[in-house]
C-alpha cells in the first residue's frame, strides 16, 4: 500500500471519529449496558454502516488515539491490527504513518 492510500484511509477514519465524538456528546447519564449506534470508523470508501456500542466500549476505544472501532471484516490488515473483538464490532490499532495521522487529528488532543 502506498503512502497516499494510507493517508487517505487515515483521513477517512479520522473524519468518522469526529462524527462519532459529536454523536457521543450529551449521552452521559445512561446505563452502561445500553447500546448506541456509532458510525463504522473504517477506511473503506463509501462505508456508511452503523455499529452498536455501549458508552464504556466507545470510551475504551477513544482512550487510545490510534484506535478505531469498525464492523468485523472492515479492517485493513496492511495499516491496522485488531486488538479487541466482540460479536458487534472490532477495535483496531493503526500502525506507522496511519497512526501518526490518527494521533495528530485526535479531537481529544
Ligand atoms: Zn466500515
């Protein structure tokens, strides 16, 4: 995979993370096991699928700048590896150049 492709994928994922951060805003006082729809944060062009996460699950992804949550099978093995898997979603961690983009664009600084 070339650098441009890797950058585009990273930018895509960062954009979806931003959408999810605004979806998450305002959902603080709810049960920990309640499921909420979030955007799949994958780098697949045109993906607009939703995944269901509890807020603690979502927070545990956001605690790491280089991690994203995706539908199972939407991961791109060349730039990311799966660190966690449930029956609803997978959590991936970006590698190398993609990880730098993810860290630089983290809305939580
Ligand atoms: Zn996807």
